[in-house]
């Protein structure tokens, strides 16, 4: 894939992925800002309010009618956490021009509508329409509350908030309930104006149109974008490992305990850590799954994730309250086995195959391509799926062992039931 990336206006960058295998095109527009606890809720709320209407299509009914007339095009509002940045905007999906009857073009009108959603929202007395604001604020509060209701998500969220306390990475992509509840309409509109004036805008297109066609359409669609002193995104700050392990627990009305472990990694060999984590808990053939869950039945589930931007590994598991210590001990034992290279050939072959398949299949889904290249643009990482696959093929057991030996336990979080706490 001949990926093209260029700056097309002040603080506006376009990543163009020319692919002709799909019947649809995808175009995303995402404002990227540093993730902060004080602003996360406001930034998360902005796209959903913008989605309620524009100057030309001032309500969802007329906006939906316009999308229907564009052969069922979609405009989905999105909020993502990428590294220590928060990305907010829209992803448009529409029929590729090659398949539109009568030679009609959709790229330009869809792009124009995307620009209007971001630059020309419907307003009332110099602010967002109050009814739209209040409705979407209630939806945001429901979404934040739903995280607490999903105890697995909640426990993972609590681990990162404690492990990365005081760091942007510890902030939720939706913000906190108290901050969201305190939002007022005029303040949100001022936040929106600041966003479109000073936040970097990342545009990603995946489809059959040429890069020049896409660039011309986007320049026209965003010609009214006000730009005043566009800010640069800060580099991700490395996590400072603790001298002593932090232990945190909460008590809730739950029947299953959630044991979450956070590890710091002191290695720059990203691919070796990724391969090591895949062996440890990153697949259904991993040591955590095969031994802690299947063989010893100490967990209902057990898996791990490598956070590349922060060089962290987190483990998520669901356990009986009384299995806390044996489950903890066995998770640590499985990590030691990886650190000492105690694995079979089929295990490393399985890990390698899993990663190679994930990179190979990325080109089969436009959504995955958009998310991958947006993440690369925001974090400044240069590698492509093909380059990552080459790194996987070249990986040696010695590099995995060397990298994984730098993994150290940093934070332990346990969500227990109220009876267990008593």
C-alpha cells in the first residue's frame, strides 16, 4: 500500500490510503488534544453535540435525510484515547464512487457535509442549542456510569487511574462523572471554538479516490476552519516505576473478584515486549490462559495487554475472592517462566503466527486501517503493518528474554465483594 501523508493546511494533516478492494470509502476527521482530567469530559461531549445538527441541516431528522440522499452514507461521532491524547471527531463511511449509479460522485458532498458538521454547527444565541446540549450531556453521563456497571472494565480503569495517577494516561477517554455533570452549555461552546482553532486535525482517507482528489475535496470542505496558533502535541511521558509495589482495593456488591496487575517495562525493544506479552497473556494459547485459567482453574478469565505508548503491561483476571493469593502467585510464576525462556517451540510459533495474522488481516478492514494510521499519526510512530510483520519474523528468543526481564510489578488492584471485605 502506497500510503501518502502530507500537511494540507495549518495544523491539518492528511493520511491517504489508496485501496480499491472495498466498495466503500472511509474518511475520518479527528481533533487531537492532550488528555487532561479537567477537559476530558468536555472534549468527549463535543462530537455528539455537533452530530445533532448543522446550519444547513439543523436537526437529526434533516441530517439523516441528507445522509439517505447520499446513498445511505454514515457519519459516526467518535472519542478515542490514543497514548496520552484524546481524539474527537467523526468517521464517515460512504459508497465508493465506482459503484454509484449514473456516475454520480459522493466524495465531494460527503466531505462537504463532514466539514459542515465540524465547522458550522447549529447554534442558538451564540452557543450550542440548549436542548441538544442537555440531551447529549445526559447520554455522556450514562456512558460514564455504564463503565462502573461493567466490573471488568471498571477494574481495568481503576488500575490505570491508580498506576498512572498524575499522568495523562491515567485519565479516562470520557472523563469523570463529576466533571461531566458540571459542564455548562456556553462553556462547552467556548471549548469547541478553542478546539477547532488550535487543535491539530488529523484526516484519514481509505478508498479508491486519488490523493489529489481527496486533498482538493478536503481543502474545499475545511476552507472555513478557523486556525489560531495551532498547538503541538506533547510527547508521551514515560511512567516512573515505583520503588515499592502499590496495593489498592475497592469493595463493591460483586460476586466475582477482579484482580488487576500493572507492570512497568524498562526496555526499548518494543517488538520483543509485544512478543513476550503475547506468550504471557496476549492470546488463547498464552501461559495465563492455558495454565492459570484452563489447567489450574484459578481464574474465570486471565489475559494481558502491552501498552506500547507507555511501556506497560497490564493483567486482567476474574477470580473467586478466596483465590486471591494462589491466583496472584501463579500469574507471577507464569511471568517468570517467560522471563526465563521456559516455553515450548509451539508457544513462540503460535505467538508469532498470531501477530503476523493480525498485521496481514489489517488490510481487510477499513476501520482497522483508519484506526492504525490515526494512532501512528497522533503518536508519531513511523512503522507500517508490513514493517511490523518483518520485525515479528526477525524476533529471536534471546531478545524476548532480555526485554521481558525488565518487566517489574508496579501496581496491584483488587475489586472484592462487600462480604469478603468484612
